[in-house]
C-alpha cells in the first residue's frame, strides 16, 4: 500500500518522466520525424487507446503463459531447494549444473521446445519456467542454508522432526530469500513469454509486437511495450503484497527502524 512518504519520494522521478515526455513530443514535432521511425508520445497514447481491446486480448494470452510458467517454476524450485538442503551430496551434484544451465541462451532452447511440443501454450509455459527457475531455486537454497544453527539445535533437543524444523524454522527464515528470487523471476517471466511468442504463437503481446513491426505501425509497437512494462510492474507489486502478508514481522521491524 502506498503511503504519503512513498508518494513524496516518487515525485522527483515523476517530474523527470514528464519533462522527458514533453521534450520527446517537442523534438518529434519540430523535426518532423516520420511516425514509423519515432512516433510522438501523443501518437503512442492514441494507439494505446485505439488498440485497447486488441491489446487486452493479447495480454490475457501472455498472462496465461506467465502464470503457468511461474507456478511451475515455483513448485519445482521449492522441491529442488528442499532436496538440496536435505542431501548435501545432491546439492554438490546439482548446484554446478544449475549454474551451467544459465550459460545456455533461452533463444537456443526455445526452438527445441517448439519442435518437441508444437506452437501451443505448453512451450511458452516451459520457457517462462526455465527463465524463472534459477533465481528461485538458488535463492531459496541459500536461504535454507543460512538458517540460525542455534534455532535448529534447540528444535532438535526438543525432539522435533525434520519436517517440523523445516516448517517452523527454516522456511520462515528463508522467506526473504525466496521473495527476493521471486521478484527477479516475475520480472523475467513476461520477457520469457514474449520470447516464446516471437518464435511461434498465434496470439500474445509478442505476436502483437511482430505484427506492428512488420506493418511499420511503430506507435502500436511502443503501446505494446508500455503494456509489457505495466504487466511486469503489476506482477512485481503482487509479489510485494504477498511478501508483506507472508512476513508481517518484517514490515513491523521496518516501521520501528523508520520511526
């Protein structure tokens, strides 16, 4: 939730953005740059309003791939991170493979997924999951490893089971790491879905971008970029809200420190 202090802190950035937009509009009008090369902010806003129904439809398709990929990435990352925490040997075996996997560009894997699974929804979901999995798994594994050993020893002296220790001590301690990884993942998720749509898809913001580019409708291309940014910001804010709900004590600590 935005408070008065947050709004005040964002005023300089908002003023700078307005100045940049005004300068952009003025330069385009004075130099008479063709709209297909660089449309003015007003032309982009007009394209955004005129194409709102079409953009909404394509956004729904992209969001479906993003939501499915994120759900898959979170599920697999949690399982893998817990397994690596439970089995040090497994962590030694998997950790280098996870790091090496990030050296493989997603553009190299995406065509293979399209060949194997076709041009439907599944390849896009898998691409999003691949993009989001690494920061989630690594951050959560690191968080589980950074738990206070004295707290674990105390639980062990009370004859607590490994599951109870995981649920009561490790997971709460690892939540900040998990949400840090999730914030990175949601930022990448929309990009992953669009990459999948660029390669092969029938609908989605990536397809809208390609069609706008091929028809030299640059204002619509900029409009779709704005929608991508807005979608990414909404997902980021949803994660922030989930972080506050899952860790209310952290918000209280921040309030005490700021007070």
